[in-house]
């Protein structure tokens, strides 16, 4: 259950502990959903992509520059850089498309069938899981590229 999770981390040699409900409140995530993982299937990815992207969606080849609308392109970049901590520009990954579909699921053309609901997910739990993956990355990644997530910690302090 997402409501029982705790994020433990160290900054400047001091240990901090933060419950997921507190993390939800700090970042403004909804706190009432208990599902802490992505749905296993997302069948409407082509329909979501066709509403703002060019061509057919393929996570290996679709890029953020394929997004036609400049505001949606900015939102995609915001999702990638802020929530998913991806600093390099480039591919439009499945996780970014799912987050974007969650935000635009009620914005569709009149007369068109509703987009598939991806379900109510506790995005704070997914965000915390991503932070933990960044925390363990120096121990599991052979790349020497430094990771910076300081802007994410600013809201906590």
C-alpha cells in the first residue's frame, strides 16, 4: 500500500525520513490512491499519441520533437525533467506518454470515444520509487555522469 511507504535519504551527512503521504502533500500529488505501480497494459497509446504527436508511436523512435503542439511539448519536457529526472533531451518513453495521458484523459474531441483510463495510480509512490532508483544508481551504473536532483529536494526543505 502506497500510504505505508517511507522515503529515507541523506543530504549533507544528515539522515532524513519522510512518509509518502507527507511527500504527496509537499509536491501536491493526490494522496487517496493506493495503487503504487503502473498498469500492466496501456492499449490507447496510439490514440493518445495521435492527438498531439506525428507519425506512429514507438517508444524506441518517438522523440519529444515529434510533439506538434508547443505547450504539450513543454509539458512533456517538464514531466521528463522534473518528475522522471531525465536531464537529456530525446526519446518520448512509455512512462512519459502514460503520465501525459493521465493529465489529458478528459481532453478529447467531442464525439470521440473516451481514452482508456489508466486507472488511479498514486503518482507520489511512483515518484518516490524513481527517487530511490536514482539513489541506488551510483552503485549499479558504470557511467561516470553525475546525477543532480537538487531542485527536487528544494520543496522538502
